[in-house]
């Protein structure tokens, strides 16, 4: 598609504007977009979730930063986390536990994991038990929702796990 402004170059910027509930789209090449005062980038794209977490991290108090220290495993500091929105390793969760609780509560509504449990290829008894507990909660929700096909499938998975088979 050619630039709507000059008609010569290939359009690289696709601008959509909504004003007074009316949508207008323009397709511009980089030189025309720059001439109109639009930034054409130059910075690498970042993950929206990482940006959001970084913004949430900026609201953490300065005394929390001093108290948390540095992760002994990867060397990440809470200040680094606030800048990037990413933790360095699994041990960061326990290192920055007190600082992350408020952030996780804001993002997820709680700090207790309630999703699926990862089951490694050769699960230990603890992993199997955690998986069975998770499946039982899902089974209860399926029964409450009267989704009996899903409930039957979950029941069968639970039986296989309790028998020591792979689910």
C-alpha cells in the first residue's frame, strides 16, 4: 500500500484515530509521518505486561527497596525489577516476597495460586497430590456448573493419578 500523503513510498505507519465516535485511518510512509510530527519508533517493542508490572513496581515504597536487597541466585535488585517489570529467576519470588505480595494482590486479586499445577514427566508423590487436589477443585466447579462431561473427564484423570498412572 502506498503512502496516502506522497503517493511514492510504501506505507509503514498505519494511524487510526477516533474522534467524536468517528474512526479515520491514514497510511503513511516514515518520512511523511515524521514530517507530521509522528514518532516512527526506533525503540524496540516491549511486552505490555512487563510495562504494566514495571509501572506497578514504581508505586512501591522506597523503604521496601532497601529492605529487599538483592537476589542471591541471579543478583537482581528490586530497583531492576521496577525498571524492567521482570524477575530474574525463580528464587526472586522468595527473595522479594514481601515486596511482591501487594503487587500480586493488585494484579490478580490474591497471592495464592489457584491455577493448574505443573506435573513433571516423572512426578513425585507431592506433585501428584497437588495435581489431585487441583483436579478435585476443578471437578467441584464442573459439578456446580452442571458440566457433567467435563466432570467425568476430571474424575477419570483423578482415578488415573491415584492409581499411579500418568494423567
